């Protein structure tokens, strides 16, 4: 908030999220984060020891 010399009070919004991180807080991205959290909690994940094992698992 700034009061100008002519008595007008100006409000300047402050966005607490840096603009380069705003994508993370969109409804779409938050929905995908919740889906990922649910998949992890339900055990719908595969852990491999590296890229070779990952691709071998994909091919099987």
C-alpha cells in the first residue's frame, strides 16, 4: 500500500508465488500431483535400479 502525495492510496498486489513457479500451482497441475500421490500410496509404482532395468521392465 502506498499513499501518494495527492492523498490517493494505491494498493499493489503481492503475489506470494514466484512467476516462474506459477505453473505448479495451477488447478491442473495440483490435480496431477494428487493423482501421483494416490498412485504412490496405493503402491501403483515400479522402482528399478536404473535406466537399463527400467527399459527391461517396460519391455516385459
